[in-house]
């Protein structure tokens, strides 16, 4: 329950990402626009679902993967727009940081780290 703010922040970042091609003016760049729409909507829907319906299946791992993808996507997909590149990297870094923050608060993950450290 303590990490709900990270979920809502990821939801807002997902919505921003989905509309950013038009809001930031790079909609004519097909790869960047398609990436923003697909990843943005998936991020928003996944974060929203976790906030309101299912806290047992944490989406933080998926959000972390989405953040890493967003940081690397401009290079993998060869974005032609500097604005799209900066937006994608910035949103990705925030999403990854939010996911890492939420994961650091997860008690089950903390127990796993503790067990792994004490078995050495």
C-alpha cells in the first residue's frame, strides 16, 4: 500500500507518453510515435490496474522493464527527433526509478535479499 504513489505517478507518465507525440510535436516520426502510444498506454493501463484492482501481482518488474526499454528505444529504433529522444529517455528514467523505489519497499523482496546475504 505504501507504493501507491509510485503507481499513480507511473500512470500519469504513461498517459503523458501516449499523448506526447502530439503535445511535444513529433507525431510525424512514425517509430517514435508508435513506441510512445504502445508503451504509454500499456504503462498507464498496467499501473491503473495495479492501483485499483490487484495488489498481489506487482507490476513494478514490468514497469522497470518498460523504463529500461524507453531509455534504450531511441537508439534501437533510431529516432529521428531530438524531442522524441529526450522525452522517451526522460520518461523511461522516471518510470525505472519509480519502479525501483517501489521494489525497494517490497517486504518479500527484502526477505529474499536478506536470505541471499545471510547464506554467504
